[in-house]
C-alpha cells in the first residue's frame, strides 16, 4: 500500500488515471488481496476514487485545492511558531532548536544536496517545530498536508537559489523563536511558506508533465 501511495503522492500517475486490480497485481507482483486492501485504504484517504467494475481513478489535487492546503498549512505553522516563541523554553526544546540551527547552518554551506534531499530536510524542519510544540492533533494534520505537498516541495527546490533562501529563512525563524519574538517568528514563517506557495501554478504544470511523460 505504501508503494502505491508514494506513486500517487509523487505524481507517477496523472489525474484520473484508471487503476485496476489486474494492472496493479502485475505492476507490484502481488496477489489481489493486498491490492484490494490498499485500494480500499487509499480511497478512504481521498487519494483515489472508486469507479464501476472494481476499478479506481487517481485523485490529484487542482491548483485551487493545493492553494487550500497551503492556507491550512500556513495557519497551523504560524500558530506553531507563535506558541513556541511565547512558551517557556525547556532544556529539551532549547536542544531541539539548537540542533535545527546547526543542521541548517551546515546546509547553508553545502550546495551539493539534491532537490529530493532538501525537500525531505525541509519537511523535517517544519515537522520538528510542530512536534516540539507538543500538540499531537496539530502535528497529525500538518503531516497529512505535507504528505500531499511532497512533490511540490521537490519541484520547488529545483528552482535556482531556493535552497539557499530556505536556509536563511529557517535560521531566521529559529532566531526569532529563541529570541521570544512571536511577531517576528510569524513573519519569518509566513515569508518561508509564501515563497513556495507563489510557485504553485508552475509546479503543477511540472508535475503534470512528469506524470504524463511516465505514462506515455
């Protein structure tokens, strides 16, 4: 199930691509039983939709739906950094923030990371801040959103200077949190997220091009 889900999240299939049990059994070399269970779970999660005759179609988000995900993500992340900047900084929180600062200071000096690697590290940065807040519900919602934005993050880091900008933005976010500057932390986080959000129309086109190319 996870492999099929990754194929969908990474846009290996274009929108409305038809999935059948026979096709998936051949592709992944497994029996019908695990394929049926995977399709059921993915349909329940909104990754695919059920069609007649035991087939399914891939549900890829439109530009408007991706925009909505970014709006919710922005609200969650602005709340996260504001709360982190105003709450008492425990020894554990201070250590987590220091580790993040060290990681992104080192990444700023390193230019050899692939877009996929930077996308993973970027997701981990935001995930770590949310986890440090200690709100499991917020973390769960944020992870669900970030899962659907995986490919867009990778395509985002294909853009010139995006990785360097992200390093500077992450370091500023951390400095604002440590400095107890809640408005500054919110402003820095908003700048970081909005820069990626502005590229949505371009990244959607890139994702569609890759998906259709894989299926020609």
